[in-house]
C-alpha cells in the first residue's frame, strides 16, 4: 500500500525546509495555512488599493480573503477569516473596501441568504484584527463602497443592501434607498459630496440623487440599446465623471452628469470593470486581455499599457482582471485565480507576483505522499493533470498524464512503476494508466471492464495491484493483476455498488470499503464482508492489519460528519468523531498512529486530532470542498480541494513536542498464531548511556491481531533512547539499540519481525512471529523456579481471573500456563540489558 509512505522526520530536515521555503512561510494565513500553489492565493481577488502615504498593497477576494503586501508585492500575508461566516467556518466573498491610511480600513462583501444581518468589517491595525458593524438586519451582498472622508461613506449592492450611508466611520448605517426598487442590484457607488450620489446599474443606467438619497432620478447613458451593465462610476470633481461597463463600454460627462458622451476604448474587446483616476490620468481595466487603458483627456481618447509579465511562466492562465489601484508610481492589478501584477515605476515595467503551476485543471482530487518532501497531486480533469513536488511544495512540476477525465488516485508500486485510475461517474467512463519511468510518461491501459469508473487502486509492487470502482447498477468488483496490468482477475464482492477504497497491507492481507467492509487474508481470493456502522461512507484509511478508520456522514445529505475506528480488523467499531462540527461530510482522513490524524471535510474544513479523535481542532485554509489530506509527521499536514478556488494546495503546522512511539510486540503466551490476547503494556524510554536511567514512561492496550500500540511520551526531550517493553507476566525486553528521537517525532518499531530487533536477540519465535518470553510472574527479571511455583500453586487451587499467573491470557490458570513457565525456567531465561 503506497498511498502514503511515512518516514521519520527530524527537526534538522524541517529547519532546512523552512530556510529554503521562506517565500512560502511569508504567506501564512491567519489560521496557520500556507498556499503551496497559486501563491499568494488562488482565490479570486475583487479589489485592490494602495492606502494614502504608503506603497503597501491591500487586496480583497473570495472566501473572506484579505491580502497585504508591505514590500512592493513580493511577499503577501493572507487572512481568509474576514467578513461574515459561511458554512464550515469559511467566510463569504469580499468585494469592496476603502483604506484611509496604512492602518484603518473598511471592507464588505457577500452574506448568507436569510442571515439575520449584514455587516461591514473594519480594521484599525492594518488588517491584523477586524470588527464587524451591522448595516442592516436582512443581510445582502455589498458590491460597491465609496467614502468622501474618514467618517462619511456609502455602500451599495444586492436587493437587501440597496444603498446605505454612514457618518461615523462605519459604526452605524442608514438606508437611503427610498424610491429605489427593492429588486435592483447596484454595482458601484460614488459620491461627489454628501448630497450628490451616483449608483451604477444595469442596461446603461445610473441612478442619481442630489439630496443625499432622499430621492433618486434615472440616467440612461448613450449608446446602442440593451446589454450594457454599468460596472463602475467615478467623478474626479463636481463636473467631470466617468462610467464603464460590460461589454466594452465607456462614457463621460463634463457637466455633473446632466449629459454624457460615449467614448469606448476602441481596441478593447472585453467588458470594462473598474475606473481609477490618479495625477491627471484616468485608468480603465477589465476583461481577460492584459491591457490597462489610460486617458489624459477625460476619456476622449485612449492609450493602452500591456501589463503582462512574460518572464513569469507560472502565473494564472487566462484570468479575468477585476481592479486596478494607482498611487504615485505604484500600480497593482488583481483578478481571478488570485492574479496579482504590480508596477513600481508607473507602468513602465510589470511583475506578476503569482506562482501558479497549471496542471490542466485548477482543482485537485488526491495526494500521494512518497516522503516528507516528495508528493504528487492529481487534478479533477484534463490532460496534463499531475503535479509533483520534491521540495515539500516550494516548487512544482507539471506532468502530462494520459487521462482526459478526473484522476481519482495515483500509486507507486515501486520507484519506477506507477499506476493511476480515473473516470467520470456520470458518463460511466473509467481509465487506468501506467508509468514505467517514475511517473514522467504515462500510457492508458485497455479497459478492464465496461462502464466502470475506477475510484481506487493499490499496488504492492510493480506487478501486483488492485483496482476498484463501479457505477450505478454495476457489480462491486475488485480487479487484481499480478503481471503489471497485462491481465486482470475479477474478485467480486457479491452485490451491486461501487468499491470506494481498496488498501492492502501486504501481498495477502488487505481491506476494501463498499456498501460493506471487507477483509482478505489470501490476496483477494476471498473477501469476507462484515456490516459497517450506520452511516454513508466515503473512504477509509488503513494503518495496519488491525487498525482501520472509515469516514463519511450520518446521512447522504444534511448529515453530520463521522469517523469510526476499528482495532480488531472490523469486528468492532468505535466512533472517534469527537467534537467535529455539524452538517458536513468527512471526505478523507489520514493517520500516522492511533492518536494523530487529520480529516478533510466538505465546505472547506480541515480537522486535526492528537488524542485519537476525542477532540478536533478545525480550520479553513480558504479552500472549497477538501478532497484529500495528508499527515506527513505529527507537526505537518496538507490539504487539497476539488472546487470553488484555484490551485488549492495548503500546508499547516503545529509545534508538538511530545514523542510518539508505535510498537508491534508479541507476547509468547498470549499469541496463538492468529491473534493475541488484548492486554496493557508499559513502555519506558531509557537513556542510551549507563546507568540507563528511565526518562519517561507510557502505557497502552495492544490490539488483538498484531499486538500494535501507540505510546505518547510527554516528558522525554529529544535524545537517543532504548525502548523497554514491560508486561505483567512476560520478560522485560529492550530494543536492540538506542533509537534517536526528536521532539514531536513519530517512530515505529517492530519487535516481532526478527530476533535481532531485541537486545541480545532476547525473544522467542512462536508461530511466525518473535515474542517476548512469558513467565516472569514476579517481574524480577528472570524466569525461574519461583515463577513456576507461583503458577503451580494457582493451578492446584483452580485460580481464575485477571492473574499474573495466567500466562496464556484465558483467565484460567491451568496446565498450559505451567508448561510455558516450565519450558522457560528450564532454559533460565533472563532480562538482557546493555
């Protein structure tokens, strides 16, 4: 199983990554997330400004995005937590704003339908914190904002917003839309003074008030009939004003709006969206062509400035440009997909500030993590739909795939051989592709089955792997190959449904998720099904032969998120949804042990737990639906999204200092060749040098199949430690050598795989696994006659229950226990230590 391959991560490596990824970490969101592609953001930017007496750039965009640069646009801080809440802790789109200086600004935008109030958000510390002020009690979307001074300003927008005015810097607002239709949507507002106000409206029309909004009159702009939506209106003084619209439209007035003259930018082919006037020059922007139009004669004639930065090949493709800001020689243009282009010399030279590697689609379906620094991203569709990074997201390489539909999963069976599955459920399209040169080139394989959409795959090596999928009314089949996809063997689960996930632990043992939960112990020759907890399931994560997590929701729609865990291969399930928020679905989870996991939700939420799901810390990176997550170490996790924003790859970090150690331990008497009796085990971390002092202690209950447990050490600092396993009636066993451990690290150690894993080879091979010797009943470090006598006495009395003399864990002390201690005492088995 190679969906994610975990390795140990040391702080030195993380430190190196931080040094070489400084451009990423300068763009941290307020809630801890970093954009790894689409930098500085992939969210559409609707507004940009350069506050007076500064050269800083401030921008607003979708999903509550506030972006700020204080160094000419090279680095941006991102805050996606501004404005009103949307579902799942994300925020509504921001569309309009004003900054009076470097610190004080007001912004506004969308609102939830039927929300009880509409608000503007104000900052007095340059965007570090925001306070919401209510403008009405019926919500609505704000499209335009204009202030004539720091106190007096106006907003306009959708049907509930209409037109509002403030005289106290946004703290309180009054509705001044008397006489205007309640169904109108206004795109922009401009006030010459408190009395003379203009509103941009549809079909070449403006509304005008000469009395501060007490009454309004309609102005129809000149031009051909129909079609033109006026997107912006601006007056440089009481007489001279401008209006632009979509499609390509411009008109000006020289008499305060009494009459207007149409004067389109002749070379423009796209709709105009924004006007900006600075130092005697009028600027107009819009559409998807990289041209800024300017006029020095109030729009009578036009010149154009091309602002495309041909030196940056990694910028959003074909963006729509929404807003231009000009202040002195500083200029900034923003648009869709997070587009940012700036000039610091009055437009003579331009620089695109984006890093947006396009993979044929701006949305992502899955992640495949091969190491802490190398992982692959699949897109939701299109040719060329793979992205690869080898430096933890600092840079990306676009890889051409052979798929023409959404790639659901990518898996490396070996360093060179990789497979991908793709499809379109609605179109009953399914594709499987193969690469034999490390994912660089791909070939689509012949169809495995008609009409199937392939949702999942897992390859154990370059030749042997499994593919699953299905579709409406189709059988829930798994397809296995042992010859590198030359031929396939059908493994039917026995009903009609889609196979959502198939994950193998080794060549024989694995799990499948469909309508039921399935397990195989013979490479899929037989899949044994068992019932799932009540819910609608979307995916699973297999940690090992015992531990599996499934995720989904309590109902197909309007359900609550659920995650269940089994530690006995599906026999029993425990709900580990903890305090997840309501009305969401968990699309994916990823776990590195029993305690540390990450979950991706619909609505853009990502959850992180460090206590096995009892509690979840949730945040929204500013994305849409989270399609996949990855947890590469206890302090680093990733998320990708499949809709509503562009280039959504994010990373979040924490600073856990506790050390997690995950062990596989066999206990001789408790192991019967198929399962191990559940029991509590204590583990010590001991110093690597004499006298080998105990540094920290933890305990847990091992799983019944493979004897797996996770131990968290809260007090041990970074260091090199012997791992010492203690159990109530088995011999204390030390790791073969010290293990170097870093603060916050996650370490896996298997005592059962070889005798050499224990110090002095001090384990016994029993029924296929190496086990700690049973029989040290009095825990004195030696299995001898004293232990035998204790067991023998309880045999004679017929003792039962949870006793140290019960060496096989069946709660009965009898001859089988005596045989174990007799054999080991005869061999005089003792603890071996350094």
